[in-house]
């Protein structure tokens, strides 16, 4: 049973920081491209940041310079460090594990709420 489990969401004031974690089953993690997506109320889900299985990074323009994505292939975990948070970052954040091989898979976590507010 493959699992993708997020943690680390919460309520933070504007300008504050949070770190989200996403742990995926060891059987797939090293062969997966990992991504963080977010969905705000009434909006479509959007890609926030992604990292390939070999460490190539990509960020949405709206978070460049504020968010940092990293992966630990020993702990089978990716981390999204979010600094300088803004109210518009408020959303449910979802972790995604997608195959980087010819064998397809695409798994989502349950989501974690991030609220940026005074």
C-alpha cells in the first residue's frame, strides 16, 4: 500500500514561516518526481514547487525567493520551507508523487491546511 502523508500546516501571521513535510512509501520515493500543489477556495489546484528524482527544482513564479523545496532520499521525505508568507498563500497544500520511470504511478496526499492571517 503506497502512502503519501503531509504534515506541518497551520495558522501563521503574514511574514511568518512554516515547513511542510511529505513522506512517501520507500518503495516508490527514490523513483518519484515529487511536487507540492495548493488549492485555495474557489480556485483550481496549482503547482507550487516540484523536484525530480535527481534533484532538479521548479517553482511557481509567485513563490520564487520565498519557498524552498528539498528532498531527503534516506528519510523518503520532501520538505517545503515557506518564508515570507502572504495571505494569498492560504490554501490546502497537497503532496504528489509521480513516477519518473516507464512504470506509471501518481499518488496524492490528503492535504494540509495553511492559513496566513492576522
